[in-house]
């Protein structure tokens, strides 16, 4: 939606992924630096805005996807831009401009260099540096401030716009490396004055962060957003997910009918005053919740003062620096792109125009020996930059010599040309044309053969594929660790780990603690006096997992797919009894495999047990080996790919020119032979 742009930029700590539908390098007054993301309605890009006397600004451009450029989509798009443009608040991502370039609607937003709250929580768990209580309160306080401003927004006549965000979730809270907190993505926000309205009864937003009335498709007000803020507060202060389920329906059913677990169940040392704030925000009935986001903000600030928690952007800045590597930012990228464009323009201006034109071979010359530079017209009206040599071969006729007059002296009479030489000249001209035409035909034939690529294809495409595989492995590993940590911290499992397999199985069957996803496997091991014993495997038909140490990651391949296994410690009450929960999940390589089919014939992956065939085709052309980073899994992966065999190039003019040249040479040779025969007879 709206700030998918900023999320994509921040997900990679500022790096830009150039994929998706490409815009021209110059889009209106903006220079496109790279593609960031593509959503259901629009696509977003990182760009540079240049102005007078060296003015520069890095921005994010969101435009309607070309295939979605219809009246309904454009109306929704303009509604979104107009709504967010009115929300000028330091904790809301700003919209600077809305416009249209070449029938393409777009609007321009500020660029946030950092990460979203979802990635901050995940990275904190992975690096054993979870968000502190002070950092969590600071973030939620600013989220409350942003949403209260949106809820209170009025039009020019003082009438409330009735804005409801409806999609308050960790991925829509952006954190910059400078410590700023920004709420984004008002694309599905409900507001008065919008040209488009959501059909009553339809669901908008992420299921795990919806309010009970939102799950039921009922009438919403600002208190629905407050419930979602309560979920954010719960998750940031406990570093665990609140709403889980095997399906979206189960998640919504738990939100509507299930009890809200207390944060103290996750952490016995959880402050009671903060728990009251969480429980009030998560009340099932809207009347029992905070009535405004500002009320919740004031309670959180009062709690922070009582507990002497330092609410400062410096803490967020330090946390971002500790968890995320601040790579080359957008300003440096803009300078690099600008320098590359400048070098390209200088190189182009120094190049002769004829250097970029295709080579044509001379077929003859006209009387004056000039080249015909008139354009060749394709399809009757399209000029091409090709230059052709015109061929005009005039007939050579002997000029009769007038007879000398009686008054002229022999010295004044011009010398009579040798008739033998006059007869020979036409034959020599035809022979010259034969040689030239034959040479041209042979040269074009050689050019046709040279069009078969003999250069070694570039490996950049495969290096990009290797990076995509590494990113997929990291994403799967991060997700597996989060889920494993969530299961392992369940109080019922911690109590049951000291018992036996029957108790663990009963816990899984009747308490519904575990929700095993598709193709996932969960196995629980009991550690007692140095001995590891498997107590439970879900599903029972799943592959047996190798016992790992706590917080360890393992990468394995079964010949068909990569599988990431993450482990989490299960702490028991007894000192000599503990456990390890392991979760194995496949790595999604589908997008990478589809991309490989465009520039490879056969691709395999080695280094994770059995060889994994990603693309099963013939081994042709050049075989390349590309290392694939596997993060902290300890595996050494290698991508083996076959470049496709060279294919002869095809240019439309080559064959006609070649056959025409040989035909002309044959015709001129016949004329030459006929002329010699006539001369011999005479």
C-alpha cells in the first residue's frame, strides 16, 4: 500500500533492489534510482529530485501500475494521496506532491532510511537483543501521537474527517536510523470525503492485528485502532506474538471469543501497571478501552516517569545501529547514479555518430562517387538510421570523333581513341562490379556467422540469483526462529518438559499449543543429564530431525528443496532437566527458480546434503559456480548453472543483402562474358 516503498527501502537498510516494472531513468522532474516494491494497485521507486543551484532531495515515488490504470483504481489512488497529504505530523510519513506523467498517476513521499518495527523485533530476537521496555514505550507513545492526530483531523470547515487507519501493524511503523518513528500506509484508511468506500462486511487489514469488531465486519471507529495499538504494545514489550492460529479464521476467532493472555504469563517480572494499560487497550468491548489514543499515550508517559524509563530517540538510534548495518544510504546512491549518468553522456558525446550505426558494405558507386545518405523507409513511413550505398552504373558509349576540316593541321586534330580499348571498357566495368558484389556477399556471409555469440556470457544474473537464494534462506531462518521461540516460551510446555512423552503428546492434542504449517515439522527433545530424548514429533509422519543445541540453525537438502531447522531452548523448573524445541520449514525458492528459467538451462544447488535440482534441463554452454551465502547455518552452498548454448543472431537485412549481392555478381558476370564473346566475334 502507501509506504510499501519505504518498507522495501528500509527492509534492506537502504539498499535498492532493481526489479519489477521499470520506469524511465527520468520520470518528470525526478531521476529514478531503483525499484523498491510492487503492490496490488501500485508500484514504488526510489528517486532523486533535483532543483536550482544544486538542490537535491531523495524521495519515494508511488505510481499506479500500468495494467491497473482504470478509473476505479485511479480514484482510490488519488483518495489515498489526498488523505495522507493532509496529515502533516512528525510521526506520519509525508506526501509532497501528486501528479501525472505520460498518463501515469503518481505521488511523491518522504524517504525513511531504516527498518520497520516487524524487522526490528525479528532482528532483536535473532541477535539476542530484544527491544527494551523503554524503547518499546517510546515507539508506542509516538504511534499513539500519530494516530490521535489522524483521528482528530478535520476539514477546512472544522468537520471531523473520521479517519480510521484500519491497518495498524508492525510493518506499518517505520524506524529511521536517526531514531524517528513514522506511521505509514493509510491506503485502506476509512475517512469521510473519500470517493471510494469499502463495502460493508468486507475485511481490510492484517488479521492478527484486527479488533474484534473489525473481525466481525462491524462498524468501526477510532477505538478499533486503539485495540491494534494494544497488540503492538503487548508484542513489543514481551517480544512474542499475541494472536496465533493454524488459519486466518482461527486467528480471528481467538480475537473475537478467546481470552486475552496476560503479559505476566510470558514474563513474571512484567510491570503490573503496564499490564493494566495493555489489558485496557485490548478490552473486547470498545466502551471498555481507551476512548482516544491520546489517553493511552498519557498513561504510557506517566508509567515511564514512575519507572524512570528514559524515553529518547537516542535509544532507538543506538538500537538501530546495533541491529542493522547502516549500508550506503540513498544520498550516496544518488551521487553514484548521477556520476554514472554523467560519464555515460560524456562517453556518448565523444563517440562519432557513425560508430553507433550498423555496418553496410559498398555495392557500387554512382557517377560522382558520392554516397546516398537518404534514409531507408521501413513499412513505408519509419526512417531508420541505416546508411546504404546507392548503385548507378551508367552505360559507357564511345563518343564519335568529328572528321578534321581542311583548314586544320594534323597537330590540331585530336588523337583518335583506339577502338579496341573502347570496346574493352564496358567489359572491365562489369568485371569491377562482379568483384565488388561478390566481395560484399562474402563479407555479409561472414558477418552472419559472426553473429553467433562467442563471448562468455556474464555471470551477473547468476550472482543475483545467488543473492536471492541467500535472502530466502535468511527469511526462512528468521521466521523459523521466531515461531520456535514463541512455542518454547509457552508456560504449559515449560512445565511439561520435565515429564514424559505422553504428557507432551496430550498437551499437543488437547491444548492446541502447536500450529504446524504446511510442510513444517516440529520435534521436542528432552535434555536430562546430558541425554537427548525425542518426546514429540508433529506431524508424526514428518522427517526425524537431528538434535541441535539451543538457538542453533541447520540447513539441509532432501534432493527437492532446502529445509531450515531452528531450535529454541525450553527451560524447566529443575536444574538438570530442560528441553529443545526444533522447527523445520522449507525455503521458498519458487520466485528464484522462475527467474532462472530466463537465462539458464540447468541449475543445481550443492552443499546441503543431497544435490537439489532447481532447473532440470540439458547441460549446455558454459558451467559456472557461484557461492551462496548461507548465514549462520554453517552450510557452504554452491550454485551450479549452465549458460544456454549460443544461438545464431538474426538481423532482417542480412539475408536479402547477401542474396542480392550474389545475384548482382552473377548477372554482371554474365554480361561480362557476353561482352567478351561479342568482342571476340567482331
